[in-house]
C-alpha cells in the first residue's frame, strides 16, 4: 500500500512549479475540493468558504465565509458596488508598497503556485507575486493557511524582496489582513465590538494594538462573530482598522496613521540586510457572543498551533 507521504511526493512531481493539486488525508474533517468557482472548503461536509485565485483577479481571497448552519458572514460581492469594492471576503494586502496601492487594487497580487491538503487542519499553500505596473514583481509572498474544524483560520505569511531589489512599506492605515463582514453584523446595525483588553465599540478599539478584537452581529436572526488575532511574535504589534460600516482589519504598517500623528510613522524597508518579514495572524468564526463563542480559548488555540515567527 502506498504511504501518505509517498503519495504527496508523487503529487508534487505531477503538479510541477505552477500547478495545483488537492491532497486527501485520513482525517478529512476539513476538506478542500477544486471546483470551477475555486477551492471549496467544507467542515464535516458543510461548506465553510471558497478560496478564489486566478489571473483575472486582482488578488486571492476567501468568499463567502459561512458560520455554523450556513449563514453568510461576509458582504456580497457586487460588480456594481461603489463603496470600497476592493473589500472582498477575507484577504491580505496593503497600500504604499513602493508607492503601489495594493489594498485599493491598483496593483495586482498574482498567485503563481497553490497547493491544498484536506485534513485537520486543512491547508492552502500559496506563492504570490505583488506586481508593479510593468508586470515585474515588487514583492514575493509565501503563505500557508491552516483551517481548523472549529472555524479557526491561521495565516503564516512571509514577504521578501526579489533579488537585487528594495521594498519600502510606507505608513498607511489601508491594510493588511482583513475581512468585510455582512451588512447586518455592522455596528451601525447593532453589532458589538470588543477587544482583549475589554475596550468596546469601534471608536474605542480602532487604532489600538490588542491580542484580539471581536466583531459580533446578527445574520438571519442568529448571532455570529468574527475575531481577528495578532501573534505576539510578529515584528511589531498590529493596530486594528475596525469600522462601524463593516470593515475589519489589522496592520503593523500604520503607526502614524492609526495614531493620527505623522511624527510616529515608522516605515519598513526590506533589502539585502533585511530581506524578509514573517507574520502570523488568526481569524476565528464563531456562533454567539465573545463568551458563548469561547474567543479566549480560540486565541489560546491559535498560539498553540502557531510557532513564533522568530522560531525556526
């Protein structure tokens, strides 16, 4: 009988450098299937989300994202959307990378490799190039996304410079890891926002660092929540860009912007001396409020399943 690792090695040989393959394991609580619309992620047979990537898209993203029971917790994607049309489900990008506004989709994040594996957790591994207007890579990205049966998603991302190039991240609030929640969950519709330090409301949580921030609201008469989580091993604590209209993101690249003080700006440069940055972020989808959803336990789980970026 062929062993699992033998089958993985054969699959890797088949797909080559730019292909895609979905690998099954013996514990497929979280399954990933390749469908025309993207990589369909299911938990115990129930659809959780779909990962979209491809040459026609400005960046890869997850959409829709569903809570237990199937309720969609992300804003619909409408080609006629006028208000922040670049807020697509769950995504990772940021403006002002060598003056290119990737967050606003004025630069393209092209997926060059993708591999997915079902299991506990299921994983999606990506190689992305952040392209300048001339089509040349400004930034290289490698991301491993782990998806757990309790709807915890852990991002492990490394960004680096192409050989011989310098990359500068200027100070901006437009980034870095985010989700656009369903309209009915928004604070302006009665949703609740709280962080790990006990601060409440978008006004109190916006621009502050915290272990986590949770956004809870009602979808189809039932309460759901989404939590964003920062890892203590990241090179700098992220600040949260959480708005009453449903944007919910976090970024380490806006020290001045988030504090409304340009003198506190701390741009980041990658070059031959500092060629890469490594990030760990978590997103947790739960039913009920912070207590009912056991957000504190989910954060502990996030720390347990992720090594610090400083660890080898």
